[in-house]
C-alpha cells in the first residue's frame, strides 16, 4: 500500500511545519490518530487505517492553508480510496470504498472550483490534474456499480474545460448504454442506434446536456481544428436528432 504510506508521511510532514493557523490541541489529536494509523499499517490492517484517515483529513484543512499541499492531499486521498476499491474483490467492500472515493473526488473538484485565480496560479501545471480528476470521478461511479450517476455529476461541474478527454469519452460511452446501462461496443454505434438512444424518453435530456457541454468543451479545449469541428458537429447532430423524436 505505497499510496497509503505516502499519504501518512505527507500529513506527518505538514504537522512538523509550523503554522500560525494551527491549534496545539488539534495538532496533538491528529498526531495521536497518525500514530494509531502507522501501527495499523504495520499490522496490514488497511481498512482500519483508512477509517482513521477520515479523521485526519478534517484536521488537515484546519492546519494547512497552502493550496499546493491541499491539492496534493485531496488528490492522494481520493486516489487512495479508488485504488483500494479497485483492488478489493468483496462486492460490498469495493462498493463501499468506491462510494467514498466518489465523495472525495467530488470534494477535490469542488475545492478546485472554489480556488481563487491567485491560488490557481500557485498550482502551475498541476491544474491538468482536474481533467484527470473528472475521469476518476466517473470511474468511481462505475466501481460503485452506479454509472448512471455520471449523468448527474458531469453536468454540474462548473467549467466545461475542467472535463478531460477521458471524461468526455466516458460520458459518451454511458450515454450509449442508456437507459438499461448496458455498454454498447463502438462497432455497434450506428447513426440509427444513436437516434434511438437519443429519442428514448429516459435518455433525451442526458444526451442534450452532453451535446451542450460538448460544444462548449470543444471550443475551449486545446484540440486540432479538424477535431474541434468534428466534436461540434457531433453536438449539433445530437440536437437535430432530438428534434425529430416523438417524445418532444
């Protein structure tokens, strides 16, 4: 569990750095939790150690106001739970930890959206990770066995440019699976199948939402002109297909 050990060390380093915002009582309590977590890790009681990190994460926000430190912690925490969920074979367990990963990716994306322009500048090229985070958010819903949540999560991401290429592909993949949420092979994605999917009363709004954001995303994303045109053409085709549906 390399990531778990990294996260433990990362938090410990933060505790060793003086901070004017820290409260000695809070710091002492978090240190106690970390000592317990270290013991649990040494005993290979990973699940118990993860439970303790739930408490540590709350304390971290109180102690460290550095956006770089916060970004790294929030990223590692979410990745830790998603990695662990992917490794588990017990269905109840991997669904439980995938749900926590999903919650933590929502936290990461919400934290990033709330950053001031000045704090975003401090992150430098790390802003690229927000695009990966949106894909990980979608992957966590799949491990939860609730991919339909993608239709709720992606439309409310504040900025279209925060969606990465992988997130866009994932969104489209599950739109083709709507409404039964049974994946469709790329070779089977004909224009007629797409029209039927778009015109399904349970899927129309999801497709239109995707089309609207896809058009904006293509305008903002660093794409070759030919690719940008194809994406925006796809968005228009979805909107045109929806206008022919009987349920309109």
